């Protein structure tokens, strides 16, 4: 499970795993493929989440390595996916991309919405996301921290 606020570098890390043969599941990619290029409605978010959960479970059943390029900003989200995977004997690793707000703001200034992984964020939104983000802890389960705050 990739974990970090918007602009932290989660997708860059997830794409590296994808190049190694992992299956990458991403809300942004799914929105893009559905022609959604602005913030989707809550109903659309729920529909995409259900579709991604179903795909995740199919990949788990097939024994595939999967990277969830989602964000997992809140403990409750991480716990939801741990509970989803537990009956299948999977204990997911959380990969926390620790990044400073300064670095995030620099990165998002380069986003223009030209492709799925180029989702634009305003400086205000990125700052709010950063402030609301709940960093994962080792008590949650397997945790790897990459980058630096």
C-alpha cells in the first residue's frame, strides 16, 4: 500500500514496482481511463473503489504482486484494506513516501493534467492534504519508509 500525501512521490515509486512486474492499481489511472479528468463525484469514487477492490482480490487469488497506488492518507483507509486482505492470508506492507511540504509544492507546480498520473493540485489543496495526512506507524503492521521528510 503506497502511503503519503498528494505529490509525495507515491506514483513514481509504484511505477518502479510496476516495471518489476507488479500490477499497479490506481484511482487516478482508473478515472483517466473512464474519461474523468476533474474531481469525481462521491458516487463515482465509490464505484471506482468497488471496482478496484474486486480487481485487487482477483489478483491476490491469482498470486500476483499488487501495488495499491492510492494514497492511504488515513489510518481508517489502511485498516479497511488490511481487513479486506486478511481473510486471504495477506498482510500488506505500507510503503510510506515521506516527503516535505516544500518538495510536494515544488512537484505539484509541474502538474498540468495532461495524463493520468499528472493530476493537478492547487497549492492550497496540497497544503491542506499535507496537514490532514495521518502518517503510518510500525504498530499498524509492516512498514517501509522511503524518501525523507
